[in-house]
C-alpha cells in the first residue's frame, strides 16, 4: 500500500502545481485518463478526496492541501538526493577514501598524492594506512593499494608495479659482525624483521633459491621502524630499493648479498569495487595510472 502511495506522490504534486490534469499529464508524460484513474484509485484507497474538479478548475481539498504540503517536501528531498548523487558522479569534488600498506608510501606515492591535491583542490582525500589486507566489498574505501594476488574476482584490479625487497645494512654493522657471503651467513648477524614478511626469508639468485629462517633480534609492523633500526646499525633487513635509494646513494646503507633478492616479490594493485566510479574517483585512478607509467 505504501509503495503505491509513494509512486503516486509525483502525480499528486504535479496536478496541484498545474491545477490541471491535462497539463500535469503532459509534463509527466502519461495519458490524462491514466493520470485521472490513478488519482481516483488513490482517493478510494485512502477514503478521502484530494481535488475539487470541474470543467475549468482543479483545486485541492483541505485534506489534499494538507497531504500535498508534506508530499511536496518529500519530493523535493528526493530530488535533492538524486541531484547530489548525479553531481557526485560528474563533478570533481567530494571525498576519496584511500587505504594502503604503510610501507608502500614512499617518495613516489607522496609526490603522486601531492600532485593530485594541487590539480584537484576541491577533492578531499582520507588516507588510511593498514597492516592487513582489506575487503573492498565491506570496508569503507573507494580505492585500495593492495599487495599480492588474493583479490576477489568481483573487484577491479589494475597492476601498478612489482615490488622486490633486498637486504640492506649500515656499514657500521660490519664493524662488529662479518659481512655475509651466502644466505646461510645471515645466522651470524642480527636480523630485523618486517612482520608482514615473517622470519622465513626466501632468497633468489639467478636459478638458485634458498630459504633462510632467521631469528629476529627486532620485529616491527612498520617499515619505517625497520629502516630506522637498520640505519642505526642494529641489523640487516629486507627493504625495497625505492625506500632506501637516497640512503644507499649517500653511503648510509649498503646492499648485503647484492646478487640475491628477497623472495617476497608481489604485484602492487590499485583496486576499486566497480568499474562505475564517481568522477572524483575516476580522476584519481587515472592520475595514479599515468603517474606510475612515467
């Protein structure tokens, strides 16, 4: 019953505005007889008369005026909601909710976000660093930067890059410990573990692959903490080259076992819940893709 009433609200309001069934029917795009019949059926269901009718005039009754006053407000609110959604899909403004693993936030991502903020000042960004994979179907994010292959088929993933960690240490560390020559030598030096990688380190060199189970002296969920402890000379850690390129260039860090790479090679994907995106999110996705391709 209420659903039928809601469907008839636009009819009631338009007849009251035009004071004519003929004009209202033309605006609504339906036949005059159809419009008249639906209003009549609504009056019969509710047991009230909404309009006084004669050959020249249509005027709301007291009950009709009371109901129409409230129905017009409802219709206006519905229209505002509709317009808001449509504008949100088209206008480059509003909020984008983003999440990523904190260790992905390097110089490149920082510059990318800064450039986007400068280009689209009316778009707001809410960036959350996460330690575990998120579910875009249930978590409140528009865009996620996810690592690894385990992405639901219902989501839309765009590969951005492949990350490969390498072993790094401060030269100061080797004032007290021997420089590793083989992966097995890692047992002789203190190791700093990024918890997401764990203590089993697969190492690759050409066609060779070995797995070293290290005994971590320090273990952190934050890649920044790992880097800080490595810089302080407290141990060896697996870090991505882009995170430490300036430290390596300026001699604060050195590559350990330089011919070996860490086996935690994963794709970084930009993930959205759908292909149908609000314009602000589409602009962000396009910006990221063009920035990464440079």
